C-alpha cells in the first residue's frame, strides 16, 4: 500500500512540474505576443504621425501659394448661424422630460412620451423668452 501511495505521489509531482513548465511557456508566449502587437501599433502611429506632418507641410505650402497669388482677392466668410435658444430649450426639455417620465411612471414608454412632450413644451417656452430678451 505504501508503494502505491509513493508511486501516486511521484506521478503527481511529475505531472504538476510538467504543467508548470507548460504554463510558464504559455505565459511567455502571451507576453511576447503583447509586446509584438504594441510594436506594431507604435509603428502604425509613427506612420500616421509622419503622414500628418507631410500633410501639414503641404497645406502650409498651399496657403503660401494661395496668399501669394491672391493678394488682391477679398474673401468673405459667412458665419454659421447656430440653433436658437428656443430649439435648444425644446431639445433639452424633451430629453429631461423623457427621462423623468420614464423613471416616474410605471409604464416606462408611456411616461417617456408624455414627459418628453411636456418637457419640450416647457423648454421651448423658456428658450423663446431668452430669445426675446436677447433681441432687445
């Protein structure tokens, strides 16, 4: 009986040592794969950075050429008109109202719709008041 126990113990130690060596090899392989992937990402980033540098140089040259050739040309830029305060208020009110309605009501969809409509109305009203004050 002692011989069987001794044999099983030796076999168990041999198998566990083998598994530890395989796990260590697998860990080293994973580490190397990570390092390789990081190197690839760094090389790609270097390429992108160099392309950005070249593009910036080309744009600078084009701007210099354009400035030199069109010294007498006047350009007018139109300012983009943003959203009015009424529209902003309606959007913000609709979002807040929908979230609040969904949280408060047991029927989440119905509450979100009602809250969104009510919030949009209140937000649009508030935005209209702000717009009218800015006009004055």
